[in-house]
């Protein structure tokens, strides 16, 4: 991972993977570059806790982070997922100085951190960054709205297929690292239930999962088994960003 950080910071042509940064004109991106700090996101770490003061926003490069709601019983369920399509700390755009909720790293990777003051300043001076972030905020809200209905109306198998497809979309790879404990957190079910649904998907030949390494073997079959929420969120993102991103 340290080699990847060095490659990112030392790259002569700065070409971030994050969709919001990549949408910026070259000059604006170079203006931001000195203030973007590469950060390693380790699996299972809590990047932000609910109501924690926001000091930085994070433009995800190669990781996958979920926003989870945590109850007093310590039970939790995923409500949205952030990959290279967006940023963490979006509440700052709404005038809040605290995080929306717990942001848990499920797929390890890299992010680019930017101090809140620099981020807010960039929003004021860059219409392009503001437009990209506002489009992402709409897409993020669509995710949250559908998660509320999805958790109530769709089966664990359907929701699991949706989450796995979203992971693949946001890492842009049909093979990625993910633990069954992390999947259980996203689904809001006991680990035993996550293990059972994984077994079902494996027996159907849709995925292969060994330890923390997951591979989607049959994307078309997994999409057929996913609930409609996956396609709705994916299609909305396509309209907002003009590219295929779930």
C-alpha cells in the first residue's frame, strides 16, 4: 500500500481515480493537488463516527466505505456506499460541522483528504467542483432513500446481491476484498445470516468467496438476483454523471 501512496504523490501527471476530482479542468485540479493528502484506509477501520467534528473530507480513490446507522443496542445496518464515485464528509456542503454517521471501511484502499476550510473555499471558487459535488449529493440521497425501502421490503438474498454489485461498481473490479462480518454490517443481519446467503450465492455459481477475497463470477446472474433498487440507483447515477456507475 505504501508503494501505491508514493506512486500517487509522485505522479508527474496527477490523474486521480475519484470521479469528482477527475471531472475538474486540469488547472483547477493542479490548484488543489498540493492540499490533497493521500490516506490509507484499512479494512474494518472507522473513518468517521456519527456527530464527530468534521476536519477533513475524503475523496475515495480505491477503497469502499459504507455509511452505517448504529442503534443503542449496537446493531447496525448500511444505508449508503461510497467509492471512487464520491466523497466522505458531504455534510460540510450543508453547513454542518459534524459527520452524518459512522463511515466504516469495508474494502481497503486509498483516499485523498482535504481540509474542510480548503474544501469549502474550493466550492466557492470552482463552479465545476460544486456542480460535481451537488450531483453526487443527489445520487447519495437516492441511495439512502432506496436503502430505507430496500431493508424493509426485499429479501436478504436480493439485498446481498445489490451490495456486492455496488462494491464491484465502486471498485471497478469484479474481484475485491470483503469480509463476511463487513457484509453482515452492511445488510444489518447476524453474521450467520450473511454466511448462509453467501453459501447460497456460491452454490448458484454467482460468486466465489475465500476468506476475505470475493470474486463475482456471473454478473448477469447476480444482477438478475438483485432487487430493483440496484438498477434504479445505477440508472440515476448514469443520468447524473454520464457514465455507468452503480
